[in-house]
């Protein structure tokens, strides 16, 4: 060994002066934390005092009491005789219902509009630009109220619009044909999901083998077997029936079919159109961020147009698209709280009613915040995982 | 160089070839290239023209041909007779004063109108690159003070008007602009705190930013309207508008902190090190060297954030503060005008759109200048 490890200089002794950066750092931290603690303690003592004056007991015990709050639009069983806890769960399910479907639809429409903006057809590109510009520059709440008013102005159930057989649009909302799902149907759906997962691994294995010897192995027989034949077999064995129920007008309302209440439908349209305008811009800039040379080189290799888009351009564009897309998904979820303005009973609306009924302001708002923080965290974790998966592997 | 001089001159220089002649005239060439380039493109064009034509005709019939433009007093029978076949624009001349200025005393409404003009002038001045100096902060402080004096009054013969009578466009502009004006310094402090080496300060700032950004604005507004009074000592009563304004400032602070942090990260390390080498203190380093560069860098995203605030102010409708959208919604509570909400929403929509469109155009022109440079 010719080189000796360099000796670390001896640590300077502490000086009790603000000119010593370590002492200054400690001083500022203690000061700021002290102020923060003092403010919180002051507010908390006021809250404790005010609550005792108003005879409101703190804590979440009220969740076990009878809610007495009607919720019209719920996917899980609920009556006003149920507890506040159950009402909150209904609210959370309603929030997730509008957020998840909204995210899927906004992504599809936003991507189409984003691609349309880059179209060589001048009219299509212009119309897409107008769509983006108008929707982005109006407050979401205004759009939501606008859609809701339009929804209320629709004809009554008896004069409902019928664009296609079995689909009705009236002031009762949108009514669609549905398939009643029994246990046997659920087993079949489960079989499709299981088949897709197994097929995913089979395909990965086939590609790995192709990497070894260069021989292409067709994947479609496996797809046919796992995703079509297997569920069909399960469906036949379990005796599932797939008859479609068409909604029927009886008296003043519809019976059968799937009903999207006007509040839900207005909220969904407003969220989807508003967010799709932002997603369109993200998709457009993502595609434009891929250098032209990439698609030109792929064409020079003789690859087909669809193949170039799917395997060359989109994977590179996705890297630019995913991070801003994540924040749009978070925005859509947070914006779904505007439901309270049209009376769709999501978590915020349920908490607001609870707050008015019980006076438990702190607990209700804390519950709203906890629910949204959890959802935000969930979306962030999923998108970060997806982003890491598609990230460029650099040497 | 010399070898080039020896080369023989080209005896017959070939002139540039004429540009390929387009089929048909200039206009038909454009049509062919942009609308009818291929068969699918042509089908798409025809389909869109058909849909667009239908929509235009429908809008023409509803909004112009069949519309009622003026009625006398509250007699809306002419509008009702249309049964939705035409718009009732008469609601706009009837209600515009209430929509724009809310319940502000009718004879004094020149004051909020002047305040709106000052706001627009302030935005116009701030958009000029030549005004991006330290004096701009003083100008903002002065303009906001003048606006406050105008709205409140109580001096020089102006009657005093309490905040609960303010309404309409000035309230929307006040919430957004004061939110920006106070949220910006807060955002700078939090952004610096988030990049600080001191763990306690850093985690406090991270907690603040992530908490605010993780929850919907409505929950913050609910906090301001129902939870805030619980946290105040006895006898302290803060006005509802002011509470909403505080919620907006806290909300703005968190989002602006992230914008400013982006700018701080864009300042090269050498700038920080050079400032340290000169022996500047932490605050001198940031005030004189780092922040002026960082803020210039984030002006386009700052404008975009402001557009978002401007739209988000409409959420105060839910806690019952009279901003532009709430006054619009209240204007049609009047039984005579109840069924003409679409017309009123179109009216306020146009106002919101003009502000946001102007700002987003401006932000894009800034971006374009930057990429051009």
C-alpha cells in the first residue's frame, strides 16, 4: 500500500455562539418547532374550552349512533337506521365509484383528444384544440352546475329520450341495460381475471425463450385457451345465465336495468370532460417529446405504422406522460369532492351532513382528510411503481 | 483556403429549380393538404363538418334566432312561451349588476367596479417584462391597499361597507389575488425550509405541503367555515370572508412552495457556492443571489398556478360566500327567472373564460419566448 488513508481533521469544538453554524441550526430549529408547538397548543386549548362550553364530546363514539340520514344512491345496503360508520363507508364507496370510473374515462377521452390535436387533419386538430381550451379555462364547479341544470331540464321519464333500444335519458338520469350478476356470473368473471394473469406470465416466458433462440412462438393459442375457453367452461359448469335485462317504464319510473342518477351522471361528465382536457395536453406534449428520428428510423427499418406507434413511440412518450398524469388522477379524485354542490352523497357530503347533525366538526373533517390522504397515497404508490417499471433502464 | 482558389469556376451555374406547382390554386392546395389528404381524412372532415354544422344551426336557433333579448321588468312570460326553444338573454341586463357586484349598495357600485379596473391594470403591469423589478412588490402592496380602502370605505365621504355585503367579481378577484400576494412569501419561506439542512424545519415544511396538497380544497374551506371558530378564544370573531381568505392563503402557500422549489432547484450549484465564498449570510445569499434567479425561472408556472386559483375561488359557493358564481346562482333564485340558469351560467362562464384565456395565452407566450431563447 503506497497510499495511506487520509486523516480526518479533528472535529471543531462547539462554541456557544450563533456564528457557529451547528449552534445556529439548533437554535433556529428549536425556535421554529417551539413556535409551532405553541400555536398548536393554543388552538387546542381553545378548542377544548369551546367544545366543553357547547357540550360536544370529542372522539369517534358518534360513529356507532344511528345516522338517520337518507342516502339515495348507494351500491351497498344502507337505510337511515344504519350507523354513521356505515354512512361513511357508503360515502367512501361513492367517492371511489366516481373517481375510478372517472379516471378510466378521462384517460381514454384525453388520450384520443391529445392524439387528435396532432392530427394532420386541420379541422380535427382545431376542434380538439377548442375542446381543450374551453374546458380548461372554465371553473370545474361552473361546468358541474351547468351539466346538472341540463340534466334537470331533460324530459320526464315518460318522454325519455331513447337513442338506442334499452338506453333511456331522462331527468331520472341515464338508464342502461344490465346483466343481473349471480354467484355463477362472478365465478366466470373471476376466471377471466385469473386467465389474464396466467396469460401474462406465459407470454413473458415465451418472449424470454424467443430471446434465447430467436424463434418466435405464437401466443394466441394460450390467449384463446386461458381467456376464452377457461371462463366459458367455468360459466357452463356453474350454470351462469347472461341474459340482458332491458329497463322498462312502469308508472313514473323505470324498473330493471342500471340507473346512473342525474347527480352521479352530471358529476361524472363534468370530472371526465374537465380532466380529459388536461390529459389531452399531457399526451400531446408527451408524444411531441419523442424525437422525430425515432419514428423515422423505425419506418426506415420497414416496421409497420401501428407497430411503430405501439413499440417505439408510445413507450418513450409514456415516460414523459406518467408523472403529470399521476397528478391529474389525484386532482380528479380530490375534485370529486365537488359532489356536495349537486347533492351526490360522496364522503365529503356525508361528512358535511354528519357535521350539521352532530356538531362533530373536528372529527368529520379529520375523517375527510384521512380518506383523501389514504386515496392520494394509494394512487401515488401505484403510479410510482408503474413509473419505475416503465422507466428507461440506463447502462 | 488556397487550394479552393485554384479550383476552376463552375462554367454554367445551375439556378434553383422552380418550386413544384401545386394542383389547382393556393386555396385548393391547402384544402388537399389539410382536409382531404387521404380517404379516411376526407371521411373524417365530412363527418366533422356535418356534426359542426348541426351544432351551429342548433345554437343559432336557440341563442340568436329564437332568443328573447329584453323584457319589461320581471314579466318573463315571453321567455316562458318559448319553452326552451330559445334563450332568454333578457336575464343578463336584468341581473348583471347583482351578478357582478352582489349586494354591494347599488349607488356605490362604482367602487367595486373601480377595484376590478385596478386589478386588471395590476395584472397588465405585472405582465410587462420591464416591470419585473423589486419595485413591483411595492406596487402590488399599494394597489391592494387602495382596493381594500375602496371596498371598505369609511373615509373621504365614502360610506363604510362591511364585508358581508361584498360580492361578485371583486370577491373572486380579491380571493385569488390576495391568496397569491400572501401565499407567495409564505411559499418562498416553505420552499426554503423544504430545502434546508435542518431536519426539524424540513420535516415541518414537508408535512405542511403534503398535507395541504393531499386533501381537497373543500375540506380546507369547511375547516375555515366550521372548525376555525372552535379554535379561537372566546370573543374573537373573524369574518367569514377573511376566514376563507386565510384558507386560500394556506392553500396557495403549499402549491406555490412547490413551484418556487422547482425554481430553486434550477439555480446552478455554483451560484450558491459563489455566494458562500463571498461570505454572504444565508438570508443575504437567498435574497440577493438565489431567489431573483429562481423566481424569474418560475414565472410561467406561477401564472398557471394563478389561473388554477382563480378558477378554484368558485368553490367558496359551497360555504356560502358571494363570489361571482354564487351571485350567479343566487340571481336565478328569483321565481320569475328560475328556469333560465343556463343563460346566466353562460354569462359568468364568458367572464371566467376571458380572464383565464388571457392569462393562459400570456403564460404560453412566456414559454415560447424561453424556448426561443
